[in-house]
């Protein structure tokens, strides 16, 4: 017998070899019906796992993150089974669960149109109705290779070939369908009551643009139809907020095929918002002791070879020239750090010079894969609030805290603070070629950073393999309206590049030492931040950030003289104003201003001209009635200067 500790600390005895699903059944039929996966001693596992010794068991439902993952992973297998039934010559690639759903990649001649997706959904419903039991089993690596070679599944064969020799590989079988899979699954297909295929798109095999383009089918799944309906309603709302659609409608940015993918054009309103953000950031950074630099957009390959970017990041750079033909080869900069190091090396440094904080509004260039491009969120040319801080070991924690406090201040001011999460991005020692430095250096750097994050009580998750090639980092993560997560702000600890560049300072004891370096952004990439702000506010920006703050709406031509006087007064205090002097009805002008999400609409008619007032309509508060011009200006300036939301 073994002792199993359940929820609430209750300990029960069971026979050795019992599984989590059997324990769930012993507790109650309702739990057995709703349980999706389990954790044993805090390790995620399948419901079919045999328990061999005393342990702590948590039974996970759809309400738990890993429970959702198992539920939706099962639905991805149902999708694959349906596709194989309908289109037997299809080759299967991968099909994981993701945030808010799942996907599966297929290699097939059939184009997955909306009509085809409907047929696949119908076949999936049949599979669910059949209530097919899922069976888990294992094979050796060689047996697995033979199995999928015989099944003519080349993508599965490639995945298995990447696994080490002697590896035991798990499979899940449901009826005639068998898939390679390590993760947990439900007990049967009948548990997936509500699902929807949401889209089909292209995706390169393994994300490599040099490999074959596959078809990726996205979907989502829930245990109840009402939950699915609620989710689909939220998706419709997300489409309305999608910055790629809304930003174009509001004339913030556009793109041109003649210019190229991932190279957006900021239109006057969007450019104004970027300018406002940059001024805000640079002023705040100066207030906190950062010194502005301005460095070149390109450099010789020699610079990137010293930093290690040439060896570790060259594929992501735009290279100008041919190493085999040209004496000098240049590359557009993908980051600013090696440039700012040259500013540090401009003269000798003492411990008295540290900490030394360099900031820069940096235009950067990265050769992102075409399939990764998305509006303003992922582009090939972008501007970033970049900074590099050189300090002594004793100063490291306080300076890291200062960088984090700056980032949090920015997030709170913009209204994004509640939407972020934190990831402690660490190296993957199994992928040694990806990183510079020794194991000891990485252990030291991650140990120091982990201690700092714990001291600051940052609620982070760990991301293995997400570190920069030269050091660990804290990534401040955020999701767009479609649930896709990206990094917004990064703070990195680096103890390696200073030595590579010969950056030194003379310490109190007269010895020369290499400074620690903190790489950081304060607001991240301006284009990405603007995209997130468009989605956060659905284009209805706070007054201080709105590209047009006030719209003057004269009712008739006889009111234009007074309207122009008001416009001059508003502009004199720095407000951004537009005057709608068209010969249109006032109702039409108001509706159009609302569509443009203008914070304040000032209607001017006979009464307003006679009294020297404004009829104020607030986007947030509605009709505020007649307000004296000076009173409106004073109140608006308070709202702007406090950056009220």
C-alpha cells in the first residue's frame, strides 16, 4: 500500500500501481468526469500514470492551466484523426495545445478553405460521438522509427531522429489513429463537448523559411458550449481591437508592398504618438540619471565579431557586402550594446565613474522571417528605448532595481502594468553552441540574477533556453488581443561582454576590473508598445497621448471666427486641435469625431459665441454642457500633465 496526500492534506491509502483516474473515480463520479490531468509531487503527468510510492497528488480540471492544456491537446489529436480520415494522404507534423486553443500542422495538397474546415469539424463531431478511448503506450526509438516509416509519416520520423539513442518514446492511440506524443490526454474523445476550428494559415516546418510551407489549422475547445460561445464572442471583440485593423482605420500607420514586409509607415497621427512616447521616455530617463548617446545605424563586421553577434546572430542581421569579395563588410545594427561600449571605452574609467548609465532611442534592424511579421508587433525595422548600464558588483542589485522601477513606472503610466507577467529567461546547457561563456559563468550570473529577483519579490516563471547568448534576463511579457505572447521589456545581466571588449575600471584598491553590464529597455519597442496601446484602449487613447486631443465643431460658418480664436488659445498651451470647418450638419460632425475616438468635442453655436463658452462633449463622460474657454483649458491641462487615464 502507498500513502497518497490529496487536496487539503487528506492522506489516503491505495494499492501500489493505482492511477490518478482510478483515485478520481474512488472520490466521485463527478470528479472522474471532469478531471483532465494530474500532478504527482508537483510534476505534471497523465491520468494513466502508475503511482509507485508515497506521493502528493493533485487532480486537475479544465480550471487548471495544465488541465486546459491536456484537454486541448486531446482536441488537436481529434483534429488530426479527422483530417486523416477525410484526406488519407495527408502527412502529420506537430499539434500542440497553446494559449486559448490548439493547432496542428499538415502537409497536404488539399487547401483548407472555410468549407473544408466545416467538413473537418463535422468529422471531429463524429469522433467525439464515438467516445473513443485513448490508450497510452511506449516504444523504443528504433521501434518508433520503424512504425512511422511504415506509416509514411516523414515529419514524425524527423522528430524521432532528433531524440537521443535509447530514448523510450510515448504514443497515444484512439481507434485507428496513433500519434507520437509526450503530453497528458483525456481518457476518451467523448469528453471534448465544445470546439471550433478558427482559422487556417501557412506555417514553415519548424519555423524555418527554408523548409516546406505547411498548413496550420487553429482551433479552440471547452468542456461546455456556453464557455465556447463566450470565447468566440471575445474573439470577435478582439478582432475589433486588433491594432493591425484599427490602426489603419484610424490612420496611425500603413504599409506598402513596394517598401516591403515588416517595414511600416507611420502616418502623421501615429508618428505623433511615437514622438510623444519618446519625449516622455527620454525626459524620464534623464531625470533618473541616464545619459543620452547617438550611435551609428551600421558597423563593420569586426564589431559584431568581438561581441559574438556575428557567430550567434548573423542570420538575424541585414549584412551589407560579401565576406569573400569585399575588404569591408558592414551590417545594420540589431542592437546598440556594442556601439555604446565604444562610448565607455572613449577614456579610462574609475570606480568613481560608476554606475554609468547610457540610454539611446535606437533604430534597429532584424531580419525576421516573413511568416513572423504582424502589424507593428513584429517588424524588421523598429525603434527601442535601449540602455546599457556599467556598474560594480556591489551596485548591481540596486541598479537592477532601478531599471525595473523605471519599467514599472512606464507600464503603470501607460495602463499596461496589470497586463504583464515576468519570465526569468535562463540558458539551456544542452544547447551549448547557442551561448558564450563557461558553465561557471552562467551559474554565477543566473545565481546572482535569481537572488535579485527573489529579493525584489518578482513573481516570475522560468524560461529555459530563452536567455540571450551572453546572459540571463528578466523578460516582461504581454499578450495581444489574440492571446499571442511577446516580450515587451527586457532587463539583462551580463558579466561576459565587458571582458570581450576590454572594458575596465580602476577599483578602490588600484586593480583593474571588468564592470557588470545591465542591458535594459524602459518601454520596449515603440512600435510594439503602440500596437498594444491601440488594442488596450481600442483606439480611445488617454488625453495626454491622443494624436488629436480636441475637435472644434462649429455649427455654421458664422461661428468660424470664434472657433479659430479658441483653436489659437488651445494651441498656445500645446494642445493638439483640429477644426472641422466643413459645411456639414453638426450631428454628422459629432458622429465622425466619435468614430475617430477624439477625447473632447467642442461644439460652437450662437450661444457659445455670445457667452464666450464651449459646449463640451467628453468621450468618457458625455455631454458636459457649457464651459468657459479658460476653465476647459485649465481642466484639460491638469488631465494632460497628470497623464490621467
